[in-house]
């Protein structure tokens, strides 16, 4: 039986019509999907700008459900959860992204970085460390290493901090020599706590090599020598400190004077401290001079001259103390004692160190601020000497 061309002519228009109808249905569905996701996205953005985070999260969840392939929506949602303190939900969002096999490498690194931030905010520092280490060699390499450095400081893993800081220096991120010197000083203190003096000496040598002009290694070298009764070595270390970092010498001025007396070097020490005091008078240097030259008359004259040049409450308190001790006062004992106490109370807030970065004040000098964790942010003078 032959083929009837009439049926072919009738079937072609029908097939074309069915194809056209199917394409229109697919196009409408695609347009609905494309219009639905941006609408929910912009709604969430508007709510976020109006600080309505709860409603913004709902809008972003709706947008993600409409278009699960939109990576930026996932990141926005995860960041919102983190800002609200919902760290577990933020972790789930970013882990979901990492588990997707179709995620491009750049977006995978971005998700890994966001996940590490989630762990830090949640206080899961061990998991955060692993997450940051996974970013080695990625576009977030430098940021990850800086974050790891902060984590190692928090956990007081000083050797790991040294390793990370050295890597950052080698990659040209900046100079970390001063921080590396602090890390080695912390290692030396830990070695002394474990009664390992040789390890402490090696750590201090590393600190000096990392930053030859840093103040803390010299301060610590002298303190360790003085604790062992090696006063001549302490005077030598602090003498070098006086030359290289004269402002930091105030931290050990009294101990330097005591060690100089103990090893018979008070005359040379007195000359050097006098010269430094002439250039930059402070109460710490004045106290060192009092130890090295304890003559009452000279002591009183120095204190009076200091009070006239720098009228601090501490100097006034010291002068009253000396006047009372010599008995050459027109005030009776009770009045003098009351005046001393009043000045002492008024001077106490000024006898502190203040962080230049965050303003945290403390009676004790800190190499690393307890408030903002900055290194070397404390000027080595008390507030009344600044």
C-alpha cells in the first residue's frame, strides 16, 4: 500500500503547533521562576535595610527555595544567621554549599571562608582552625593566615603563631618582626615556668634575632638575670635598653638601680640615669636616682625641681613624704598625713598605663592589651608622665 502524502501535509502543521505550544509553556514557567526569585530577593534586601532581620531571613529563604542555584542568596542568608548569633544555622547553610558537587572553585573557597568565620563566632576554635587551614593556596590565603594568627594568640600556641607570622612575612603581607619577638618572649616565660632555663635562653635569642631593637627581649633578659642573682648581667641588658629604647627603660628603672648597687656599679649607673633624666624626666627615673643617690638633701632638691617642672600629684606626694621624714614641716603630723592620703588617692588614677588603641587602663604594664589584644599599644610611661 502506498504512502499518502496528504497525511504528511496535515501532520506537519499539527506537529509544529504542538511544539510551539510546548515551548510557550516552558517559557512561561521559566519566566515565573526568574521573576519569583528576584522579587523575593529584593523584598529581603528592603527588609534588611529597614533592620527587620527576621522578615528578611524569611524572604531570603523563599528566594533560595525558588532558585537553589543562586549562590549569593545562600551567602546572604548565612551571613544574616551569623549576625543574629544563630551560628548553627549559618554553619548548615555554608556546609550545604560545600557539599554541592557543582559548586565552582571560587564559590567553594568563599563558602569555606564563611564557614570558618561561623566557627570563630561560635567559639569552636579547633574547627575554625581546620577550616582556615583548608584555605591554604586559595584566594583567601592571606585572610585565613591572619585569622589563624589571632586564633593561635588566643590559644597561646606561640610556636604556631611564630610559624604563621613568618609565612605572612615571606608572602609580603607586612612586617611581623615585633610580634614574632613577643611570641618568643612568651615561649621563654613558659620555659621558665617549667624550669627549663636553657630553652628560655634560646627563645630570647630568637626574639633578639627576630627584632634586634625590640624592648621586651632586653627587659626580660635583665629580669631573668636579676632573678638568678646575676646583677651585672641584668645591668648590662638594661643598659642596652637605656640606649636603644630609653622610654621603655622606665619599666625597669628601679630594678636597674637596685641591681647596680648589688654589683657595685652604682656610680656609672647614676651618671647614665642622670643623663637620661635630664633628657626625659619621669617619676620612675626619679625613684631610681633616689636609690642610687640617697642623700636626703639632694633627694629633696631633686623632687622639688621635678615638681616645679612637672607638677604631678605623685611628685607632690613624694615631696610631702620627704618633708615629713626630715621633720622640717610647718604642718603637724595628722595634717600632713591627711594631705598625703588625699594626694595619694587623687594620684592613683594617673599612675596607670593606657592602651593607645582602645583606651584600656591598668596599674600593670601589658605588652599585649587585654582589651583589644594589640601588641605594643601601651606607652611605657604612666598617664601622668604623658
